[in-house]
C-alpha cells in the first residue's frame, strides 16, 4: 500500500517494489510553490527521535500485512492521520528502509499547512497527540510540547529518580578556563546529584595547583592525576575508572553551561533503555553553532553539522532545533550511560586526540544503542584551548595516523 496524500507527480515504480524484508519504505521529496521548485527535502534513514518532526511524510509504502495488523487511519487524528498511522506502523515493523532518491514533488498553496501553518492549527494538535499516543503504547514516560515552529515538536523525557552523574573534565595548566567551566556547573545547573572528577594532566604551574587545592575543598570535586603523556581517550577512561555515577558526562574544560536544565536534558534522554550517549548544542563565543551533531563522511572523515550558523537559526529542515539520532556527537559534551560505556570498553586509546568520540559512538551504534543530539542542552565551547593546534610535525604525523586508523 502506498500513501501519497494526492501530491504525487511521478514515482519510480521499480524503486518502490516491495521485497520480503521491508515493512515500510520512505523517500525524498521536492517542494514546489506556484510551479517553482523552492526546496529539496532529503529525508534520512530511519531516525527514531526525528519521527516527531514528520521525518516520514506523505509518500511511504507499507505492506498490506502490516496495515491489517495496525489498522488504517483514525478520524480522531484528522489533519495528522498519516502521522498517527506511521507511528503505529513503525512500532510494529520489522524494518524501515529509506530510498535515497527524489521520487515525488509536493505542491504547496496558501491554505496548506506547509505554506501557512496557522491555517490548520488542529492538524498540529493532532500531531502532538499522535506522538503522545506513541509514548503511551511503548510505555515511555514523557510529555510532548509544541515549539514556535509549528509541526516540530519537543518531547521531554523526565529524569527517573536522582542518579549520580560523574562529570569528567581533563585539564592541563588552564586555571581560568577550568574555573569558568566548573563555576558554570556550580552556579547554573539545577540538577544537584553530581560529582566532578578533574583529571590533572602534567601541569607544572603553581597557579593551577593552588586552584586545585581550593577546588578540592568542595566535597563534590575529586582531583586525580594522569602522569603519562596526553591521550584524550586514556585520560577519560582513567577518569571513568574513578567515577561512581551510573551516568558519565565527558566534558571539555573549555565549555560553559548555558541552560540551567542542561544535565536534566541530557539525563532524560540517556536514561532511555535504547540510548547510549547524548550530545548537546554547542556555541562558539560569538553565539554561532559549533556543534549540532556529527555526520560521518562529511569533510572527508566526519564533520559537525551547521557550523557557524547563527544561534537563532533553525537550519536545513529545522534540524538544528530538533532532537534526533546521529552517527556521532562530540565528546566535548557527551553524556554516556555507564553500562554502555563499559559494554564497548570505553574510548579507544588508539585515537589519542582526534576521532575518538566518533569511533566510540559508532561502536555504541553497533552495540545496539542510539546516539542522540538534544538541542535543548546548551553550552559554550571555546574549542581545544587546553591542547592547542595541530601545529608541529609530531602532531601532524599523529593526526594522519588517526585518520588512517579511522578509515
């Protein structure tokens, strides 16, 4: 069965030919307005956390067997009946397959929700209830809210209890940078059940050790010393070995928390059984995006999405402001379930500086965990202040070795 909302101009029948292993097929689309192509919307492969933003829309193919199992459209979801139907299908499907071809055009007009969202507010409310229905059927605690961009919803997953979060911060020499990071946690975060593990890495100045002594007076702070050479993966693994929490927050010393509910935002997602790691939205000092998820292959190896977009930008298909699953997120701020961290044996120490977070996230994915980007956890990231640039022959050689290892 193919649902197309009466907007199909052309479909490649061969690409949509069902096969035994496929329950649902999804395709890319072009959007037209007054017969002029205005945008190309390339949908990604199955992305559970992006389903709440209409990731599957209008043209999809469902096996009749699955249709009969879940039932058809329901009138109580008029305006978002396909949305509700898609959720019920995905919940029962063995597999969801993405067809990476542009297979139809979608025409908009002034009274359509695509061109004039306010014209059919009932449809967006029906969409919100469709997501709520998914949460209820799957036994997932959570609430669903509208965002200022109609049709793009925010799902809030509550923190269950008060689990201990171990914040692991490597540091070398940087007194003022570390102080700004730690004070942002002390002063801004509303979640209080955390410990901070500062992993001292071969500092020598009296200034930083004077600050360490002062910082260690706080019972939440634990200072441990890494006496070997710099290896970001080994240092974080060392910190994790000393951590007591069920959740680890890998945090660069050159970050500062912005949102008071930052830890709750990360923790709510990370507590879901299917999630292994959660990343945040990070900004440069000039309020442009530094990180909003990582795409493998972008830039040759892997790259951050939406870099230097303005802070209030929503990005391609509103992806900056949407919680979604990615291949990877940066370990500059990454919360990891301790169980998942141990299952994949932590960060690979083969990657001393670069790509260790990418490799780690890919191994989490292979182990069956999702890696989620949550835009509502926000921090500044001043990027690599502590370790500096790749500006010596030794560092360049090491960087090239890590590229070869990743490839």
